C-alpha cells in the first residue's frame, strides 16, 4: 500500500487539480465536438431522404385538395347547387380544423419544453466534481 503525498512526483496538489480541471474541460469540449460532427454527418445522410419526404408531403396535400374538389363535384352531381356544395365542404373542413386545433392545444398544455432531467444530471455532475475537489483539497 502506497501513501500519497501532495508532492508525489514533484507535483503539488494545486498543480494536480489544475491539470484535472483542464483535462475535464478538454474532455467536455471534445465530446461536444464529437456530438456536432455526428449530428452533421447524420443530417447530411438524411438530407436526401428528407427531400423525398417533403415532395411526398406536398403531393399528398395536392391530392387532398383534389379530394375535396371531387367531394364538392359529387354533391353537385347529386343535385346540390354548386355554391352550397362548396359551402358544405368548407364548413366541414373548418370544423375538422377547429377540432384538431383544440386537441393539439390540449396536448401541448401539459408539455414541458425544458429538459429538466438533463439539467438535474448536469447539476449532480457538478456537485459531484465539487465534492471530489473539496475532498482532495482537505487531504
């Protein structure tokens, strides 16, 4: 069993703590840079797929518009005046939009957009580092 002293290998405790702090800082910066690089690579790879999905969404919206036109023309074919057919389809669409807006609002009311769990983890890490440094200083 070896006894550690503050001046082992000619280094003072302050020097060791300074080096530890610098190493932790470099580690955190490196992890952030790695995260940025991975996200950039993922975004680049996903770019083509996202473009196709955007085109598909656009075409689906155009098709939906044509569906509503078809419903309107179907009502006209059944003998309903054209203006009344358009009004019926418009009112139904506004009612559906209102229902979805209320459902979306209700769902968002309970959502917390602050990452509280991640913040608590970081605070715990900081407290742990502070206590470790204080313990080493007290020796």
